[in-house]
């Protein structure tokens, strides 16, 4: 499985930790984020992750900025992306099980290294349940298509 990861300047260190963690877990990682701590614009990297997922270059995406909010908003502007900001593992798990999220976002200023790993692990291990949830995901996609 290929995972695209993107970040702004606030999340360089956490991105590198998560890239190493994903690699240890056996995932292929596409680094679309900055490696510089110079101020940059999170929408650029949120869009890159979103496009990589929507275009099929990656199966899933992870986006990290200061809070996770801005970069998730950018990713969600890409058609076909369902990005969720998650600051703890339970929401991450349910975002996959119920919402079929395909981009996980969190904030480097909000979660620590070990919590970020737990969030990523729960998200990756969860599977979409379909059923009544599929109808709701379809409704979300209909809104996007209007």
C-alpha cells in the first residue's frame, strides 16, 4: 500500500517520524511535504496529498500542519477526498469505519510523536464497514458533484 504524506514547515519533524514509522510497518511512502522549516503555505501540501490520493498515485494520504485543520481543508477541496482531522485514535478509527476517510490529518502542535503513531495505526488498521455508512458516503459524494 502506498501512502502520500505532506506537511508544512511546522510539521517537518513529526512528518519524518511518521515516515519512518510507516516504513517500519511495511508501507511505501510518497513524501510530498516540505523538508524545510522556512515558513510555507499549507494549502500547497494539502492539495498535493489530496491529488495523489484522488489520482490513484497513493492509496491513502496523511497531511500534517500546525493543527491539521488548514491542511485538511486544502485536501478536502480535491474532488474525491474525504480528509478528517483526528487528534486521538478513536476518531481516526471511526473516520475510516464510518466515513471511509482517505486522508488523515493531524496537528504537529496538537499531538505528540507517540500519540501521532497511535492515531496513524488505528486509522490504517480500520476498514470501511459499508452498509448504512455507504449510503451516507454516497450522499457526501453527491454534494461534491453538485
